[in-house]
């Protein structure tokens, strides 16, 4: 009889121990599960891009033109070039551009040699070709645009003139970049909050932020370059900024 009681007590002890062990395992699994859930929530992030753009009008124009004179006599070619320079300067003055703001390059000289019946160049001089360039920077953008187009009228005066395409710039670009970065950052934050709310969460701490390249394009253009672009061919432009921001997401 005593033996049976001892066996019953031993079995009861095993049962109690087993139950406590099982309960401990359940509790441990709940703690681990909750910990894993917390870790996962802490690692949840959202990556968004913010965008901002602003139209601008160029306030600086850079323009240059080249004129050429040629003759079999070097002195005669130089005299012709000097006469042509005066005509160019008079043309610019008649369009409201003072001589003081015009940069005149030095004279470049090329020698043209005669060719024989087979088309080979000989050592006999055919002519001298002299070239000179005028260039200017001006805040009168529309005026420069117009005179660059109308400069071909110099041809009627016997000047072999070639007008380069003007280049147009916006002088307050650096200040505008700071403004657009702020707008793009706010845009990214708005996107992140909207996405988080739609997913049942809310935006937490900022994890990282990076600035993309700026794109200065013709107005209404969708062109982009990996390393950014700066269009100088048009007066009316758009300046575009992009930022990439990562936030944590919390429930």
C-alpha cells in the first residue's frame, strides 16, 4: 500500500512538472513572438521621393560672333579684317550695345596653300585667312536674342559674319536650389504620411535623406539626364529638384 502511494506521488510530481514546463514554453514563445513583432515593426521603413519645380526666365545672355577676311596679301587681309571689325562694332552700337562691354579677341591667322592637278597641297601660298571674334554678356536677354538673329545683316555690308547661338542663364540659381530642396522635402514627407496612413501606420523617425541632381530644362520639357542637365538654349526654363527620403513606420 505504501508502495502504491509513493508511485502515485511520483506520478503526480511528474505531471505537475510537465505542466509547468509546458506553461513555461507557451509563455516563452509568447515573449519571443512579441519581441520578434517589435523588432519587425522597428525595422519597417518607407522610401519616398519628393519633387519640386519652378519656372524661371533667364536673366543673363552670352553671345559671340565670328568674322573672317581673306586675301593673297597678308596686309590686305588684315586691313579688311579691321574694317569689318568697325562695321561689327557699329552694328552692335546701333542696337544699344556699348563698345565698352564687347570683348574682341586677338586675330587668328591661317595660311591656305595651293594644290596641284592631283589635289596635293603645295608650298605655294594661295591666301591668308584671318579671323576675329566678338562676344558679350548682357542682362538684356531679349535684346541679345534679337541682335544675334539680325546680325546676318552684316553680310549685306560685305562682312563674312557667323553668329553663334546665344546661351541663356539664370543668375539666382543657387538660391533657387535651396528653395526647391525645401519644397521637395515637404513633398516627400506628405507622400510618406499618405502612404503610411493608407497602410494603417504612421511615419516615425527620419532614417536617411539624399539629394538628387537638378534638371534645368526648357519649359514644359520632360528631358532628364543621369548627371543632371543645364539647358542654355532657351530663355524660358524649368528648374526641377528631387530628393529621396527614408522614414521608419510605426503602428
